């Protein structure tokens, strides 16, 4: 397991890494084969073994459950779980929790209400970043998040998504600046970035 070594900037100043922990919200996929074992928990366990990135994970089936745990995530006691990992089906501007239950980015922003300062929102969802840039920036500003990360394309059911998520979470755990994370991903893994339609608002 990787040691938790702080980043050191020129001049000897210690700089806080973007992320040392993940708070994961995982939807109930009504179309999923329940015999399959791979999910967000498996991904996060793998990342923890590789980098020491700690995590909390909660199953989410309803909007009130999501809002309850989102408020928990933004409490001071969970300040070291900087990445909010939202693992749901998606459409532009919407998360589909289970069945026909959906939550819009506007509704999620209402709940966050500026309390996501110092945190990163990562949508592991199809097409959610397909909203126009102005709407995504309004969401970022209203949430208070340092960055919002997601995809323009359909990503469900592909092996490329978990492979990319490993790379993304590792980069967020290694680096201290979001622009460095994006440059690293686009320069080292351009095929995956293009295939999934990576979009970062920061």
C-alpha cells in the first residue's frame, strides 16, 4: 500500500493533495444481473489497495436517501473524503437513482447549498455532462465544489469506465491541482478521455 506522503511545493511548503478519501453514493441498478459482483465497492477496494485512498460507500435507492447522505458527506467530520462519487445512470443534467426516480443537478445543488467547498463531485454516469457549460458552472458555483467531473458519452457496461476510474482516482490522490490532473489524464490516456467524453468543470 502506498504511504501517505504529503505533497511538497517549491520552497518546502506542504500542499494538500486533492483527495485522500471517497464518499460513494451507489444507485440500485434495476437492470443489473444480481449475480455479478463488480461494482463501486470493488473499484474502491482496488484503489485503496493501490494507493491507500480510503472510502465510505452507501447504497441509494431514493431521492431522500441521496439527500440525507449528501448532507452527511458535507459535514466537517468527513472533510477528508473529498471526492463525492455518484454512481448512477444518467442523462444530461439528471441522475437516475432506480427505476424512474431521478434527481436533477438543480435539486442536488439545492441540497449542497455551497457546502461542498474543498470537495470534488465525480459523476460516474452516462451523458450527465451533456448540459450546457453555463448550467454546469451554475451547479459548481451553487454546490461550492472545487471541480465537477463527468462524461458526455454513454459509459455503462463498458470495461473502459472502471479502467479509467482507477486512473482518475489515482490522479486525484496523487496531485494537488485539478489542472495537473486533467493534463495527466488527457496526455497519458487520450483514447479513454475521448471515448468516454471526459469533461471537467473547475
